[in-house]
């Protein structure tokens, strides 16, 4: 399992836990809808924090992966250009 796969899994689990906690807190709260939403937000703040942290780790890991891909692509381009130059100079020799 790669770091990115692990980060995606951690985010999915944290997001699920947050949604379940928020739904339960909302259903168990009393009062008007807006008041119940606020109570739910307060009661599941720890789950929300874990979700946000997991999301940040996932996004950071994806950015690192994208950087590695860009470096590899640049290196492939350089190698391709060098091989074309080498091939061209070999064909010029008598």
C-alpha cells in the first residue's frame, strides 16, 4: 500500500466517522434545526478535526506524488532529447 493509498483510506475513515457522529448528534439534539446543527457541530468537533487533518495529509501526499511525476516526466524528456542528439550525431559520421 502506497503512502497516497494509505492517506486516502485514512481520510475516508475519518470522513465516515465524522458524518456518523454528526448525524447522531443532530438526531439526539433538541430544538430548532439550526440549533440542532450547532449542537451537532460542537459535539463532533474532535471527529471534524481528525477529518481535516486526514484531508490535509491526503492532499499533501498527492502534491508530493504529483511533484515526483513531474520530475520523472522532465527526466524522460531530457533522455529522449539526448538519445535523438546521439542518434543524429552517429548518422553524420562517415
